[in-house]
């Protein structure tokens, strides 16, 4: 992939997409797959904000049943199956245990049983997967004793029983988002990260005809990025971007909800374990890479989204909820947090007062209603339904462009690099065919890169220093070089947190950081000052504010 704005020659596009999170990536891919010329710009890195701050779940939204939002649940369940199909190396079945204590009406066994039946009915086609290993079974009931035997971490006092049902786990949401970006590029889209929209180019009649974009890496301004239609997929920044077109008058405000997650030592065996807190929210423990992912908060955030940061108070609040909701032998302390990450979820303004009760519905708004033609703004939504959202965006775009763009095909073909009919067979075959490489490394390469694993392996074999594992998962320096050379990684956080998993269990040791920095610096021709600046600033990506 190439950052097209570095060599942009002024051509006009059918579609300009603002935002390189999962929504913008899905829109760019859908549009490009229908033959439209597309340019996507992202002010930070692809999948680096809300799309990276997920619970790593591809799920139907069981808790939305309690809100009576059956359509959202049905759509989410349908998209869960689609993502299992088109991204088999990223999305895997996950058993979920939800416990019953009769402490609240929604937490009683018979209410949860009713929810389980509805969930199964709405996902009637969950066994119709391309890869049979992705087929999900129906729910099952457990006695209190059975539940405790499977997962001793659950709270014993008052336990009436539990249910186990299946959703899906996204092993690496940042790379799944990147797979959508790559799929868009495969179909001809032009993309650029670190490309910030600073303004709109408007006709005298206040119709959008282009964008003014600043290349944040070179600090150069590209004035003439033109398109017939612009799609604003700015997530928590969507209303602020809209304000650039309206001269600062933001007529449509988004609400923003903070969600944080904590990575800690292994607390559960094989199940995601969910429990209801004293105030009726859900918190959960998810098995992930030999550790446990704890989530999540859901609190309204009213400040500048660019100023958002995870605070120690939020982390302590989440840990307190976990300590009171589960039967941990030793209560979790702040020092047990190996890595903390957070982000902001965009919510549609007119929904309920309490953000936890707010739906994750989305809206697609034609800004001609606000006096700005040639612009569509996408608001709200959730990761799981982003591909379907893109399909609906294209229906409105076709009307605005006044042309037939054909039918959506993104649910019928694999994402780029994910062309794998049987994931277990694929991983087994590449491991047996490359016995000179550590088995953990082959599993990591096959999972994170799919059919592109051989390109990373070729780099590793070109220099044996690039094949020495950097972590317990077997990740290797060749991935760092591949991320910079072929996946548009331009900073150390890009490499550590979004192209590889080297930094997603916490800050790596000094030796690993130095090795990664040397590779990136050499490939991007950083001088010693720039390399030291990157190393000095890496702590910002992990910082928790007081």
C-alpha cells in the first residue's frame, strides 16, 4: 500500500471517505468493489481510535434483547456469521458463560433462559458457515456446581446457575480493520493515513466538491482533493468534521461514551464470563492470548475527543466492579493491569439519557438537509455491523450520484489475505510445510496475515535476524519490516499496537523496543533524533492519567 497523497496528481474521485476506522474502511471497500473510484483519508492511523478500543468481540449484542431491539440483534447476529465467513483467520467461536443470581429481574434464570431461546432463534443460520469449524452450537444450561467447575472465577454466593452460549472473538480487531482497507486497495481505492481534513472545498451553492487535506507526516497541504460525493465516517469526530463544512455551526451533535479495557493475568479458563454489576451493567472476563481482557466501562464523555485519555480513576472503578462481581481468590489491584486501553464510542444524540442503555444503532444522514449538498454523515454504529452499514451507505450514495452501482458483494467474497476455506487445515499445513520456523511463529503469521504469511516469511528467510521471536506468541522482527514496507506503518505505535501484537500486552522490554525501533528507523530513514523521539514518546501510547 502507498500513501497516495504523497504523489497525488489532482484526479477526481467518485467518492471521498473521511475516516479510516472500521466504518470508513468498510465504506471504501464496498464502494471500490462496485467499481467506484475512491479515496480515503485518515488523520491518525488506520483503525487507531474507536476501532482499536473494542472488547475484541464480534457479537449479536445479547444485552440489547433487554432493550427490545430485536432488529439490531438480528442484524448483528447475521453480520457475525458474515465476518466468520469472510475473515476466517481473524474471527473465532467464543463460548460465553453468563451467570444467574436472582439479584435483579434481568438476572433471574428464567428471564435469561427466555433471552437464550430468542438469541438462538434470531441466529437460526449460525451453523451455515463456509468453514464448518465456525459453526456455533445452541445454548446450554448449567447448574451452579457445573458452572463453578468450568470457571471457578465466578462468584459462588447466591449462584443459581448459568448459561453457555456462543458469540465470536476477533483476535486482532486492528488488523481486521486493516484487512478491509487492503480489500479496498485491492479494488482500486487510494488511501492515506496521517492525512487530516482541515476544510471542505465548497461551490458557491454550498455543495461539497472536495477536501483540503494536510499531510501530517510532511506538514504539506493538498488543496485539490476532489470528489463527486464525500462520506463523513469520522466516528466520535463526525460532528466536528461536519462543523468544518458548516463554518463551525454544528447542528448535529453526537454523544460520546467512554469504554476502557484492562489486560491482566489469566483469570478464566476457556469461557468469556459475564456478570451483572450492582447497577445493572455487564462486566466480563475474556480469555485472550494467555491473559484476560477485562471490560468495559460505558460512561458519557463530554470533552474534546482529541483530549480524551484513560484515567486511573476509571481503571480503579472497573477493577472494583470486577472484584465485587466475581469470586476472585485475590482481588485485582491497579498494579495487576499489564495494559490499559480506551476509546470513545459515538452515539446518536436523541437516544436515552444513560449511555449504557443507549442503542448501538446507526444513522446515515444526507447533509443536504442541513444546506450542505454532496456530503453524507454516518453516525453511531458498532464494529460488528459496519459491513452492513456500508451497504446501506452505498444505497444512499447511489441516489446522490444518480447512477446504478450494482449490488453489494462484500458478503460473498473473502477479505484480502483471508482467502482460507478451512482455517485449521490452513494453519496445520503451513506449520508442517515450514518446520524450520518455530511453530508459534507460524501460527501467529497464519492468523495475523492469512494467505500473505509467505510474504512475511520471505523477509524472515532473507535475514535470519528477522526470524528470532520477540515474544511468547512467536512474533518476529520480519513483521515489523513488513508493516513498514507494505502496510503503511509510520510510527512505533503503528507497528507495536496495530500491525503486530508485540505491544498489545503491555510495553515490551527495552531490548525489544530497541530492536523494533532500529528496523523502523532504517526502513524510514529516520535520523537519531527522530528515532529517540519515537522511543521517548512510546510511553504516551500506554499512559494512564491521574
